[in-house]
C-alpha cells in the first residue's frame, strides 16, 4: 500500500520475528544471547543450564529434555537499543511443523540459523519454504564459525542454490575454526574481533576506513589479512550487495557469520534486525487489510497452550496484536462467539517470568489466560467482525486409537484429549460406535509427546495403538443428507471436539462412494480453523 502515514514511534520500533533452524544449529544458544544482550537475563545459562539442570523456558517437559528438542512455542519480549523485540519461539522438530507453520503467521521476519559446517539442512529448508510462502524477510546467521566450517563462498553458494534466494554478506569471517579471529562488518566498515577468554563478553569494535586502513594490520596477521582482502574483493565482484527493499520482499537475505556460544556476531545480527527488519506489517482478514497504525485494537490467536506451568492449571492463548494500542482491562469482542471479553490478566513473556501486560501495541504478542473460549484463529477486536486469514489447519495424516491403561481414568482421558484438541495439538475423534477415541496427528512424534503430556499433566497413563482407519474427512452438506449418511455408515462415523461429523476410513474407494451416493455432501481433509 502506498501513501500510508508513518507508523507511530511505539509501533515503528517493534520487531516481531522467529528463528528457524535445523535442530542443533544453535537456536537455543542464540536465543539466550539475544536475551542476555536484551537485558532480559543477567547471565547466560539461565535459559539453558548445562548437564542435569538443562532446561529452557519452553523446555519444561520431560520429553523435551530427554530428547533435547523444543516442542512448545513461547514468545519473549525484550528491548535492544531503541527497539522492542518480540521473539516467537518455534518448535524445532519436523513433526511439529503444524505448530511452527502457525507460529510463522504471527511474525514479520525470520532469522535462519545454519551451522557453518553443515550448511542448509532438511528442516531449515522446510521452514524456509514456509517463510517464502508468506514472503517473510529472512536474516541469516551462520553459526559455529569457531569450529572448522565450510569455505565462506561455498556456504553462500549453497544457500543461493538450495533455497533460490540471493545472499548478500553483511559480515565476512576472518579465518575459521581455531584461527577464527572475528569478522569484517561490511555494512559499517568495522572490525569485530572475538573475545575467546569470556564467552559472554563482546570485544570492542574497531572503526576501519576501508580495506587499506593500516589499523587492520595491527589486529590481523599478515597472511590472514591478505586472504581477507582477496576474499572481500571477490565477494564484491561476485555477490549481490545488500538491498533493503529486496530483503523486505523476501528475495535477498543478508548473512552474518559468528559464534553464538562465544556471543560473537550476535549484536551485529540484532542491530541488523533493528536497522533493516520490518516493523509490524499489515495483516489480512477476509473482510479487509488491517493496518498496524489503525486506532482500534485487533488481534488474532495463533497458538493455544494448556498447562504451561504444571503448578497452575491454565490455558494461555497467544495473541498477535494486529493494530492499535491495547491497554489492560480493555473490553474486546470475541468475534467467533460475538461476546464481549474483558482482558484483565494479559501476560507478556519476559525471559524468566511472565508479567502482566499493562499495554501492548500492534506487533506485540500477549498471552491471554482463559478457560477454553479462545481458539486458534479467533479474532479479538473492538467490535468489528474480522476474520484473519492465513492460519493453516492441517489434515491429520496418522490416526491411532488411544486408551488409558488405568480403566478408572477413562473420563479424565476424555477431558485431557479435548483440551489438546482445542489447543490444536491433535485432532480427536469420538467414534459413534464403541468406546475410546481416535487421535489424528501430522507427525508420528506427536503421539509420543501427547502420551507424555497426558501422563505428566493429567496423571493418566495411556497407550496409543494402530487404528483400523487411515483417513479422516469432515462431512459437510445439508442436514438431512448428512443424517442419512451417518445412519447408514455408523461404523465409519465419529465426531470431533466441536461435535462436527467426521467420516473415517482406510479406503479411498469409501470416500468416492460416499461422495457419489450422497448428493451435495463434501468430504474435506481439513477444517477451517475459524
Ligand atoms: P538448537 O537449539 O538449535 O538445537 O541448538 P543449541 O543452541 O542447543 O546448540 C546445539 C549445540 O551446539 C550445543 O552443544 C551448543 O553448545 C553448541 N553451540 C551453539 N553455538 C555454538 C557455537 O557458536 N560454537 C560451537 N562450537 N558450538 C555451539 P551441546 O554439546 O549439544 O550442548 P551443551 O551441553 O553445550 O549445551
């Protein structure tokens, strides 16, 4: 859109982003350093302690700790220089892509972290593709330069070829592995040297007047300096220059090199997000585009998480503010139910704690504790009936039946399953015939996570078993025809947690038959989230 007035300063200073990476590339370490430099934690190691105490804020589950993966997403807010950063954590494992996709609907940019020795790995590629679908601007951080890494040109080539995006170096590494000294900051003509003695300290940066500046020779041994000059010349000749417009459109990614564990390169990356990253963007709704600077408050739920704190049975809906200036206690309209909702206890997630959010601006992520009214895709507004679009729902690809190994706990199991269904963690179907439930997920690991959560959060031991069905389809059509279908196919019928009718089968033939025999009926693989 053209001719928009400049954003109010409070909105213009917000940067809402996620980090995407393959497990082990260093996302947790980088997050921790962000929080450290953002003043949200005092000491590295608070987010993830070593050894036995190993635990990330979002990694409270035993399963996550055992497997070293981060399953649950959370949002963290902190200030850095003049900016307010809202970092939305994305689950790292491929089986949680469903959650990750939704998380990426709530951010304006993403940081792609790659391991300098491994390059672009499978999970990075998948997540990158999701970012591309949304044209999200991407900043790249090539991590672990303190270890033997690939040649810098090779890394850049691989990203360009593998992901079909232009890569513009924002910094250039000097040496690698044991000889890694630091980086030349191409965008600001500065020399940044790594302090190996203190992992949490950042050495002073040294202002340089171009590549012939004699100061370079004071800090870089001759052979390495010659190599740096040669490489930078080649880079200038062969690689694209950073262009903000092209970055904002998602065609070009600036790349920084560094070592998260040594706090090196992190500040430059943070400066990059602040300086070049997009402020809160326009959000699309079915009715119209919602601009962040609009005076009225609007936002949408992109994630619901139950039992975040095992000590308090609560459920938190994560809301991305799309417009306006929200203040605590405001009465908003819950668009789906058309009911007013007084938002009196919204929370902001600071690194180690939750805090009451007294206010929030477009771009912010707030958590709203609730008893199940808020679902993924729901809109909250000052009255306007908006439906935000683009929040995907996925067809469950794997179906299993679940039962409690303690027969006394059947009723509780139902409650637990319904809760997870509303959270969007799984699809839950209650078959019309017989007892028990069928659970549908997108990735197999989700069954393990669910079993673990049901046991930890509800104290119910459960077992997932193969089900006789492999496909679930939502049935839509005129009431009479649907009733006729249900009555004649009871063994295939189930209801989801909203009470909607679902057709379960293992044969495509069955699906074709139903569509042919019941006129006007459609069987759909997904159900709209809103
Ligand atoms: P993830 O969240 O993306 O899965 O990665 P995480 O930060 O957990 O990092 C994975 C491993 O890589 C960790 O080692 C971490 O210490 C290490 N690492 C992160 N950044 C750097 C870096 O810049 N240089 C080097 N050399 N290593 C780095 P770990 O042994 O699995 O765990 P830990 O015991 O060290 O915590």
